[in-house]
């Protein structure tokens, strides 16, 4: 059974963590085990409070403890306790993970918004339709009254040629001629080639 681990400083029974950190800095794996046992629980608890996801918290806590092993030589006892040094690393790493997750989520939202844009330029399409409608109205005004009535009934109200003839009290042949002549004039007015 191991001696109880003392959290920084002499006088509480067990190893002195600053002294153990000096051995960790020299590559002593047993010394690292002692430090690990002393700080792994508090590190995980702090990271879990920040991340609120147990799986990510385990991952970040492991990253922190690996960083403690790799950077043990940077620990300076005059600047603070081992626990404070490790917990500062843990907090920074957890906050970095939160920021990274938030940035990734924002990138995904921006990508989703960009991919949701219509396949065509809606404003341009509306302007084109309005211009064409205005041109059709202008060209309809160039037709004779009889031609305009026949075209309006047949193409805007959906009447058949027979219904147009009945509505205008005109023979079917006359209606067909008016429609043909009116469509030719519209085509020429709009600049559409035959």
C-alpha cells in the first residue's frame, strides 16, 4: 500500500509534491504516479465542471496529465503549489476545448447557411419577370382592340378558341385570325425570333 499523498508542502504526512515534481522532471515514472494519484481526481472534477461532458472531460484530463509529465521541468515551486500549477493547466485546456467546440459549431452553422442559398439569384429572377411582364403589357397595347380581347381571353383566362368566339360573338375563323395576327405582332414587338 502506498503512503498517503500530501497535496503540496511538508508537514501533512506523505511525500512532498514539489520534491516529487523535481523527480518527475528527471523522468521518474514512479514519482509521476504519485503526482497522478494526487491530482487526477481534482483535474477531472474541474474539467467536468467546465465541459459538462464526461467523455470529453476524461480526454482533456488525460491530455493535462500528459502535459504535466512532459512539462514537469517548467514547474517553479516559488510561483505556486503543484496542485495550483496543474489545475491552472487543466482549466486552460478545458476552456480551450469549449472555445474549439464553439468555433467548430459556428463554422458548421456558417457552412449550412451558405449551402442553403438558392440555386439562382432570386432578386435577379424577380426583376427579369417584372421587366418581361411590363414589356408584354406594353406590347399588348400595340394590338387592335379585337386582337387584344382575343389574346387576353385565350392566353390569360384560358378560354378555348370556341369559347373566345362565343364571348366575342365572332365566327371561329375570325377569332383564329385575330389570335394569329395578334401573336405575330406581340412576337415582333418583343423581339422574339420565329
